[in-house]
């Protein structure tokens, strides 16, 4: 006899499959947690070129994540036109400038020193594209205040966190050891992890792409 749960129809009800145009394990985990398990396809985009063009055209710091998310979604949509391709990106801004991932632990220490004692903003954006057309672009933000950190504290943190911080802008994971670095966090948890989940789900429901 089938259980009630196993008899339910799939949550995703789009005519084409759902593809995550990102190799982020955090974003995949967020989608899986809400009942969506997309195929993953790495987008082939030059993010720094898109960033440079965005600012040359007078684009804002807060608008950059949306540009990058759109670029990723369209890149994968060109390869898989019938699928719904979900691109996503996140930027970190402090003192009016964008901070990138660190190349090594020396750079990570410098990044943490620049963030210490300040409030910085994470902007997470998403774009869903199909048949090389962006159907929606959305974003949200979170503000995080890092506590004052002296060089010794930064060194102890990096010794424990290790090279894993190099995969994170700002050199921290607030859902892990990075939580020790903060005094205050304002914003949706999923936004901090890199995906404006509530806005994405609202759009998917509006478009009848999910059945919940």
C-alpha cells in the first residue's frame, strides 16, 4: 500500500526540466530542502568581464549580482533551450566596493581585516531563463555586522576554518565557524547562503511551475 507522501505528484510541474546553472553546493541544498532537485549544469561565463562591462555602463554595486545571475542563466539556456535554467549569484559590498573571493589565506586575512567592525551587505540574485530569454530576475539582500577582530583572532579563525574559506566571498561561512565573527545578522537565511528562496518560490507558484 502506498503511503500518502509517496502518492503525491512531483512538486515541479514545468513542461521542461529545472536546471541549476550553478555548481554551488549551498544553492543545490537549499533547493533540495524545499523539494526541488534540479539538474546541475556549470555555466560558461566570464564573471569578471560581465562585472567590468556592468560598471563601465554605469551599473550599481547592488545591481551586479542580478547581471551575473542573468548571464549564467542565459549561458545554460543556450545549451538547454527547453529547460528552465536557474542562474544565481551573490555579491558582497563594503564601503561602496565589491569584494571577491580570496586566492589564499593571506588574502583571506586581509579581507576579514577589511570587514572587521563594519556592516557589509550581501546581495543574492536569481534569474530563470528559457529558450534564451530571461523570464524573471529577482534579488534580495542581507546586512551583516562583523565584530571587531584583531590579527590574532583572525589567525585563530583561519587556522580552524582552513582553505574552505577560499570558496566563500568574505572568507567566512556564517552557517559554520564564521558565525563566531558576527555581532548581528539581518536578512533571510537563504539570501545569506546565496539564493533569494522566498522570492524565487513566489515566482514559481505564480507561473504554476510548482504544485504547492
